[in-house]
């Protein structure tokens, strides 16, 4: 039956029961049930009829509760004839004032409102089969009930005919899932307001910033060795630091996760210089291009932090250094490196390139030599001037040279004509490689696209070879554009190196830089510790990283991003040691020392901040989706957990975004929220897109190792829970007050054992709050028969691990720190 037939049939049914003065049950069965299901599209899984409501120790029933995991509305049904009469002049949007909320209509509104509040539901509607009044039952933004507004459909003709589109756009399942009730009745989607995060209340006092007295001794070496870019290193040091072994892990036993890889971006397999058999591929291309007339175009592709920049510098200084040997008696090949991280004005990218080319001209022995390059570059123009405009003074050499100098100087000051002439000439004498790095640092697509096209055009104009380094995701975005399509690029794929190998070589470099230096520091107990060789500190700290749980954490948390791994290691070295004096004494006595992993993890998580904030941490918060919607607060975790469950299968490759969005819509979340969640999960490296493109609902997704560890390891790790808790919104009043009170008690007690117990109690309260938030997501998934992977609860699965972790925190502290003079167990505050 089509919609017009349904509407006509419903109107006829209503007229019949109106004539028969039918009771509430008949009204519901013959009209209201059909409107809810046939017109508004709610399913039996969404509808809970006659749901219990306890009021004044009496049990009553709400007629209908229309519910998804993200939204709910009570519908109270009254019999035909219930006095919901409206004057013809009545506005369809009415303030819920005492004047309007009166009589039989007012009683019905108050009843529905109170039922909704008892059940924690924000919206309600009343209907007598004909009129429909929809209103907010409770608000979270300090607006009073009587200052809110109701939307009125005064008759069934209004709902099904005159105002049908508005009726459906307000109350249909699809519309409610997309947030229609919030937008139309309240004006916003959000229902979390205020500063209900512990980090806002306890920022200054939760964790005193530790001072690491040994870091100043090694700081300069650490900054050099663990820098994101090692371009300034000499060839010998660079070769020592370079890692040519790619990461090859395919399965993580600890979390039972198959590690998927991204799809290739080209129809043919690109060269992979990280493979031993192809390690010389770029050098060979450079050598071949030196003798060829046609310019070469190479794309260096890789993920964020995969080592593209390091690979370029390694190629220039080590692998292909002999190609670019400078000669005094003849032209030679040129490697002109331009790093767009140094470009301040994104709208003037071409000007930046020309300024960098001019700097190269000034610094290079061939380009800056008048007789070898400049004179020859201008020869054709000078000859034309001599036989043309300057013919009359051509025989007066001094005057002629003065005029030529003016022309050259004018070109030099303008930059572009001078650079063009010199590079066009030089490119005919020997190969020139314009190496453009980090071009995708630009945030605006328009700036990126313009840069690509201008750089490629410049390469054509000057007749030079082009080597462009970009992220795979950037190429995926533009590969079908006219810019890339018109140029025959030769792709090289840079696979991320093994993080452990990178860190090992960086530690070795730091040790080399410090070897033989003396130093001293003051330990926590005031003792002066003298060091005959500061390089021994590197031996101490690297023993806590290489081949340890801390090293594994860095490897997992960095998700193959070398830059991030280096940053984490630097922060660990600067902030990770609470008692370096004790660590040093243990190291000297035993010859080794492994730092407590919780101290290292906290240093990585917090860096130089006192408490956790997602904005500044390398690890995002899986317990708060930052949507300011309580029902969607755990949606990051729900989606991630489901995809991780799928990835447990050996046959898993990826899951389509459309399938994810369909599952989320079934439990009550619209496409806008689904897309936001997927984008965040990719931005924070919990998920990757298979095609390396920007995530959308048509992308395919797979979890990273970090995503797997969040769901199956870190969710039960005390240090992670306690710190991330500080940047998580607590919507429940009782839980918020308890956690806030516990925080005050923790700060107010000097009894170490009581302090640690209260910290454990606070984390338990936090986890119980999260468990309750997750229940609707799991129950709605089961109710709607979603795939089993969506129907699990990660908190239930981690329960045993959590309980073991609580016991470990207390027992390890007791074991490690013994008894105080007053008989209390001393618990180190960072346990």
C-alpha cells in the first residue's frame, strides 16, 4: 500500500472510531500503532509498549517508548474524544506555559513529562489519535520546562496531509536518528554541558611536574639523535642512523589481531627501496637520468612518519653521494632540496620555491660562477642586445657591460627571470634534480592542488628532473586530477622501518655524541652523583626501552610513525624517571636497570603536562567521542571494538564504511555521527583506510595495532584508565560527585596506603560509569541482530584483567616500598 492509500485508510479508520467513541485501546490499535509504524517507520524492535514506570511506590505504564541506543521518546496515548481541542488561531509552536499546560491537555502533558523524567528520557509526545503534541520532557541546558516549546499537529489531517512533511521530518525513525527532536525542540544536538571533567577541577594539583636531574646532561645529544629530521648529520652519522629493514609484523599474538596492510595506489607494483633487492633503485634511476635527455619524474610515497625525508637525505649523502661530486673544471649534477616545512605563506608556494632556488644559486660553486654559468646563461640575450637595442654602444665595452649588468641585476632582484635563465642553461649541461619534500604540510586543498600543478609546470619549464615526496593519502586524493594525470611519475614506496631498530641506532648515536664527557647531578635524596662518562646514562635508559615492555609500548603507540616514536622516546627520557639517582645506583650495582613501565607510559601519555588532555597527548581518548552527546560518548570505543573483533578472523582484510554506517543506523545513530566517529578514529590512528584516502562512508577500514591494544589491553591498564579519566565527561550526577569527592580525599591524605586505595576506588567508579554507558549500545545491537562482532562488551571481556590490575597496583607498591616508621605502607605516588 503506498503512502497516499495508507493516509486515506488511516483517516477513514479514525472517523469510524470517533463515531463509535472508541476507548484508548482501540484508538491505539487502529490509529496510533499504524501511524507510528506505517507512517513514521518505527519497527517492533524500536517500540516498547506498556513499559513500567514506578511513581509514588506505584507501578504505572508508559503507552509507548520509541527507543534506539541514541534517542528515545515517550508517546502517551489517549482515547478518541480526549479534549485536545485547539482554536483555529492556535499557533503550531506553543510555549509550555501554565496557560497552555492546563485542563485535560495539560494533565496529559504533565503525565507524559513525568513518565519521561522517571525513565531518563528527554522527549515526549501525547496524542488522542488525531492531535499530536511533541515537546522536551527534560533539558540539560538550564532552560526550564515552562520556557520550552511544544510542536502541535492539531489533527490527523494536519499530520497526514496539511503538514505531513514536517510531521515525518520531526517524528519518523530516520529523522529522529538524525537528531530532529534535538534540533527542532531544543536547538542543538548536545546534551553535555559544563566542566564535568576532573582535569578542569584538578589540573594544578593532581600531579606535580617531576624534575629529571639527569636530562640536562644528555639533552643536547638526545635532541640531536632523536630529532624528527637528521638532515644536518654528516654522511657517516647518517649512515649509522639509517634503518633499511621494514616492519613486517602480520599478527599480534598478545591481542589476537591480524595486521592488515593498505592497498597499492598503482596498477603496477611500485619499487620498494626498503627491500634489500631494491635498495639501490633510486640511485640507479638517478644515474640513468644523468645521461638521458628526457627529465625524470619520481614520486616518493609513504605514510606519515614512514621515513621519506630520512630516505631522501640518506640517498643524497650516502647512496648517491658520488653522483653529486662537485667539479671545478666541468658541469656536474645538482640535487636541489626544498623542504616545505619552512614555507610560512602557503598562498605563495611558487615564490618560496624560487627563493630557495636563488639561495642554491648563491651557495653553489657552478651556478654562482659568472664565467662558468651566468655568462653562458645570458649569452643568447647578450648577443641579441649587441646586434639590436644596444648596437650603438656595442663597440664601447665598458658602456655595453654596464647596460648588461643592469639587465642582469634587474633580473636578479626580480628573482624569477634570473633563476629561469640559469636553470634552463644548467639543465642542458648536466642533470638537475629538484627535490620537493613535505608538500602536503599545507592544510587547504586549494593550496595543495596549486602547489602540485605549479611545481610540475616549473619542472617542465626549466627542463629539470622532479623528485616529489608526499604521503600516500595525499596522492590518493589527487591521483585522478589533471595535474598528476598529465605527468608520467615513477613511484617509489617507502615502507615504515622497524621502530625498535630505529631507536637502537638513535641510542647508539646519542651514546657516541656523549662518549668521554664528564658530568654530575643531584639525586632526590640530595646526594651529588658524579659521572666519569655521561654516555653511561644512555646505557641506563636504553636498557629500559630496547627489548622491553616500554619499547613494545612505544612501537605499538606510534603505529609505524617514526616521528611519533622519536617524540615519545624524547618525552620518556625527559620526564620518565622519578628517581634517577636510585636508578643509577641500581644500574651501577647490577649492570642493568629496567624502569617501571608505568612511569614510562605516563611520561609518554602526558609529556610535559600535569594531567592528560587529548589535545596534547599522542594517544586519543577512546572513552569520550567529544560529541557532547551522552548516548554517543562511547561510540569511538563501540566502533573500534567491533572492527577489532572482525580483524580477529584470519580472512579479514577490511570492512566497508557503508556496512559500519548501516549497523550504526540500525541502533540509532545517523550518518553524520558515523562519519565523524570514523574520521576521528583514523585521525587518531586507531583505524586506517585501506585505500589511503581521506575517510568517508564509502571507504574501507581496518584497525591498527594501536586500535587493537586500546580494546584488548589498555582498556584494563590502570595508568591508562586513571589518566584518560581526567579528560572524560562524567554525565551521571552521582558518579561525578563521588569521583570529585574521592579526588579531594586523595589530595587531602598523607597516608600512602589510603591514597592508593582511593585512587583505585576512583578508577573503579569511572569504569562502572563507562560500563553503564556501554549497555545500551550492546543491548540494541543484540536486539537488532547485528553481526556478533558488534554485540560484545569490551568491559566485560576485560573484567578479569582489570581486577588483576587493581590487585597488582596495590601489591607491587607494598612490595616495592615497604613500611614507613608509623607502620603505614609507603606507596610511591607514581605507581
